[in-house]
C-alpha cells in the first residue's frame, strides 16, 4: 500500500504527520486490495483569514476508488471524521465483494 500525504499552503509538523500515518496503517484491516492512499491536508481561507482545516482522503482499489472530504476547526478532528467515513465505505465495498 503506497501512502502519499500532501499539505497545501502550509508545512505540517511531525506530530500531525505521525498521527495521520498511524491511522492510515490501520486501513489494511478493512480491505485487502488497497493499492494507493492519497491524503490532502488543506487550510481553507476566507478573506485572508484561516477558517477551517480540510482533510481529503482518496483510496485506490482495483476497479474502484473511495473519496471523502471533512472540514472542522482542527486537522485531527477533520481527519478522524474523514477516516471514519472512508472505513465505512471500505467495509461496504468489501461486503459487496464477499456477497
């Protein structure tokens, strides 16, 4: 599983990157055929003031992809929301394959 974490308009600290990496390592337990994971950490600005933290997660699986986007006041909260949503998608896709 190839993991790519990108930050847009800022430099993430090591603590945030480790938090994201640790959570992403758990994805393999939800689906066996994940080939690539892309994470985008963005600052959403409104009229030169930082408003929200946006996290986008895109997961590549053969013949299908999953995508989620979450926004909140902190990257950790945004990532947790996005991660919960993407794991639900992966579980549903795996159930359809097994059925």
